[in-house]
């Protein structure tokens, strides 16, 4: 088995941090591009008072493009972002 292949259930329910150590919340779901067999995005429930909730105003179900995921282990690390968040779709823009 390839060493970079994950069981999709390993992505759900993990704590999510930025690469600078800011807590964002917990991963709730994933979006998959079935024709390409790739993960498209990670859905994160922004924890109250977290870095992510300050960016999106406490909304739940924030869509983080999988290209922003740096690492998955005991926790998920995403790229730190200081830009705006599109609150209409609740998608993080890096």
C-alpha cells in the first residue's frame, strides 16, 4: 500500500491547526472529487473563539480546499492564512 494513502475516516473528527499553531476547530467532513478519486476539500467546524471563527464570524462548516492541508497525523495542519474568507460560500481563501 502506498504510504501517502489515507483511510478517509482518518480525516474526520481531528483537531485542525494552522501552520503557525492557531487552533481552528474540528474536521467534520470531506468533499471528494469522485471522477478523479481525490479529496477536494475539508469541512471544518470552527470552534468558538478560534482563529478560524474570528475569520468567518463563528460559522460552522467552513470549507477548506485540500490544497491548503499541509499534514495529517494526530491533528490536521493547514496553511496559515491572513486573507479574507468568502462568507457567502464559507470557503477559506489562502
